[in-house]
C-alpha cells in the first residue's frame, strides 16, 4: 500500500522535483511511497508556522516528482510552500467521486470478431476505482496461462485478498483492502476485461453472456475510493504504480469537477501514462443534459459519454379488462399474472386530500397494503413499499434510463398513463398486474443518455469533449454479493448499473483490443483510431449533437484498422499549454520534467493535431477559422485519399489539399480546413459538419464543430 504518514490540518498535495528533495531514497522502485522524512529543511518562519514534522513522501518513478500530503493549519502555508525552491505545485487534496451483456455485441465486438489470443492474454488493464470482488466468475483464472513476463507489479491487496492469474495485481490506498464492497470497481473491471461468462441475468431478466473488451486480458486493481469518496493523493499514487507495473490501458470512472490540468491528479497522472504509451479512458460525468457540464477535459484523455444500446426493457401492465399497456422499468419480480386491487387517490388514503394521495405523498398511503398503487409522480417507490403495497405504477414523461425497484414497478408515459388512469377511475373495482420485464429491439438506438454530461469544453474551448460515446445504460456486469441492490438484503453476482462510469470501461476494453493488433501504437494513435472510426450519431435524436456524443459511437471492429491516424507528441500538448499561459511550474507538473516555452513553438488549441476540430467564436465574428492537421498513413502503400465534407449547409468549408497521396505506411501528410467567416454570421449555438478522408476502403471521419 502506497499510503503512509500524516500530520497537521487542511490537506494539500505538494509535488516536488525529486532531485531537489533533501533526502536519500534507496532503491525506490522497491520502497517508493514508503519513505518518511521526519524533518524537512524549511525556513525558520515556515518551521514555526507548521510546528513540525511528518510528511508523507510519494515518489513517482514516472513523474520524477514527490507528492507530499500536508495538513497545515493555515492557508498561508500553501503560499509559502509555493515560493520555496524546488516546489513544483501545491493543490488541494480534493475528494473525487465515482461516476456509475448486450453492449459489446451491439458495438460489433462478438464471438466472431477477429482476435489475436496470444497477444490478448498479455494485455493488462489497470482499474483505478473502488476495488474488486476477486472471487467473481468474471475474474476466474481457470484455463488462463502464466502471468505475462512484462508484469512488474505485485499483489498487495491487503486483508482477505488474493490475486490469481486473471487479477494479477492489486493495491489499495484507502482502508485495509482492495476488496470492493459497493461493486463500482467490480462492475467496471469486468466490463473492461472480464472473462466471458454465459447464462448471466438478473433473476432471468436480460439473460446472456457477460464479457469484457479483452476477455483473455489481465486485470490490475488500484483501489483509491471508499464510501467518503476518492482522494487526489491516492489517484496520483495509483497512476504512478500502474505505469511502473506495466499496464497497457488505464480506466478511471472518477470525476471531481473541472480544474486546471496542472492541479488535476487525473490529468497529471494520465499525461505521464500517455508519455509511456498507456491509454487512459475517463468518464465525462453524470451532470447532463445541461451544457458545459463535461469533466475530465484534458486532450490526452479519452473522455467517454454514455449512450444506449438496442436492448430496450419493457414492463407491461395489464388491467382488469385484460388490456395490456406497455411500460418501462427493469422488473425482475414475477407476480405470475395475478390481478391485485389498484389503489389511487381516495382508495389509497383516508387521511390526506385526494390530490396528495394521487401523488403518493409522504404519510398518505395508509390503505394500500396488498394492492398495486398508482402514482401521478415519476419517482416515488419507497413510500408505497413501506406502506405495504404489492407494486407501483408511476407516471413518467420520458424514460431513457429505466431501473430496478424494491417491489414490482412499471413506468408509463403520458399517453399510456392516461389510458390506464381512465380505466382505474371508471372501473367499479379496478384491478391489474405488473408483468416481469422483457426485452425488445430499440430501433432508435444509440441515443446519448440524459444524465451524460455535455460539452462544450469549459477548460479548452477549442477541443471537443466528450470524445466518444459507449454503452452506459443498464449495463449488466459483475457485482459484489455484499453490495446493496434495489431490494434490501438481496445478494447478486451480476447486476445492472447505469452511468458514464459504465461507458468508460467499454472504451478501455476497446483500446486494449486495438492494442492487441498494434502493441507499438502511441496512446494518441489508439485514441485517433477509436474516434475517427466511430459511428456517426443522429443529431435529430440528440439535441446537443457533438456536445453530447463527441465523434460518435465506438466501433471496435473498425478501429483496429483505421487507415489514417492523427498523432500528437508530448511536446505538442505542452506547447499548447504554453499558448494558454500556463506557468512554467504548472507545465513541469503536467510534463514530469522541466519544460521551457518559446514563442515559436506555441500551438493554438484549434491547431493541436486532434482527431476532431472545434472552435468557439463570437456571435459577431466574420473571420475565417483555419484548422491545421497532419495524418499518418497506417494503411496500404500507394493509397490516395480524397476529402469529402458534409453537414450543416450554413457552413462554408474548404479543405486544402483535397487529395492526399501516400507512397508507403508511416508517411505523413498535412492539410488545412478553413471555415468561411461569412458563413458564421449570426451563429448562436452549435453548428457542425464532418470531414471524411476516403480512399475507397477506409473512411477516416472527423467532426467539425463551431459554436458561440
């Protein structure tokens, strides 16, 4: 475990250059994070301010820094530390939060998909989350070969925790074990790299095969979250360990709001991972559909939105006349089609007004025992349950994320609810039942979930976020049997969870899958392949368009062979930060070593070699917008690509040159995309188009977004 040490009172994370720390560190690869300094040479004034004494040292082999957790009793200490020689950065040790079968099949990655087994079994996915339940079938090592030779980590899972040849590594930075008791980490781990497990369901609902993106891959677990949240200090240590341990991909479904990248542990850790060729996927957050709520905005991270799949859960209601009315929820209770009395309004209460009773208001439902309650409201289940109701039928305007309940539940939309309510009000003795859920094909899929956070990018206005959309609604995956479910006391090995947290590990699994075909690809090449091969999504079904879904819906089988990629070197990211006037210390914090900005090398945000293109403009702007890009041929030799632009006719877009010819793989070609300023007149929101480079075999697609 990397966490040691402690002290005083308002937490800060202090990053210091290793070579400037006045302490001896011997064989730190074996002993890192385990060095106490009982006294650091500070000024006398600072010594008097802090009084003393123990500092937690976190040495980072990848970052070449030391992280110290300080708990000073005065904010003045932060300012004094910033001014000290050798101090790179001081920032709050923020508490971050976790963001929460059919999915891979819907993405096109199934049993018949191409697979390089001998490479996949050497893939290692790092899970920075809330731990894991290692005994799950998704993590069994039955039939799995020896641990990959490249693995340099350890099994330090703590109390009552054992690794195997599937879960090959574990560390915990909180509490006493890497064991997961709330299932968030277990669920994300199995989604990214869990085994194929047949016959999985929730009491017969949605039965099928659970799997990860690389089911033959290995898992390394880094537990940084506990019930109180996930702290920045633990995340920095976890990234450091994952990089040194030799993982190929890191997935982190955690967010803590928007902060500058030089004080964001996820941005800092993922940058150093990127520099070692490790892809990091992160959840965009669950604060949608409001614009500007996206998190994890650093351009070197793959930021993932949550979308639906084509599996739609239907929970029908049958009234006393035998009429079936379609509803939504995930109902794993079986009432055996038995009819129960329906309680609504006056028949549900004798101590409240009829209006309050129809809304199932607190304390009103005193005559509903043994009945099915009908409620005008969308979300009151516990009140009927506690009053002894058999089930509840709710009125919901729009249901894009139906869930499970502690009793049978069905939600009806406006039209169906009104039809059912009319029966209840007109029948002398209304009766009905709630059927067990079934699944039907959703022809509208994929759609971005309402809860999924939206762009634009509030930190880097000319970088489109989110990057990609993946399944995140009602994902059935491994679950901790001691974790809470909708039914108190129920124990489940597999269960549904919903959130961008569930979408994020899907893309981690896809990234790991892509790397099995291209082990030597850079993190930016993998990201480019995933973004430029995505399915284009329908803006008419997603009002916020690219701000909701980014480049589109992830398409793994095509991502392994994209034709062209947009690559970005470490220095390009840092030169972009230079153009944004980040301080030298801030850029060094992100980059991991000293970096000097120069006017000549600065890169404007819109000219970063990103796979998508975005620009924020003023409503009165009439200036042309030009994006500069370079693509690398990783497809056929002797190929010629032609540019095709489509999208909003308001935009006048020119690509120069319109044709790119490549003699051999690895060759690079540059081009510009110019949006005419005249076509931007009166722009008030998002306007988008897309550029596709095609050679007849490959179609390399980039969204172009302009907004005010």
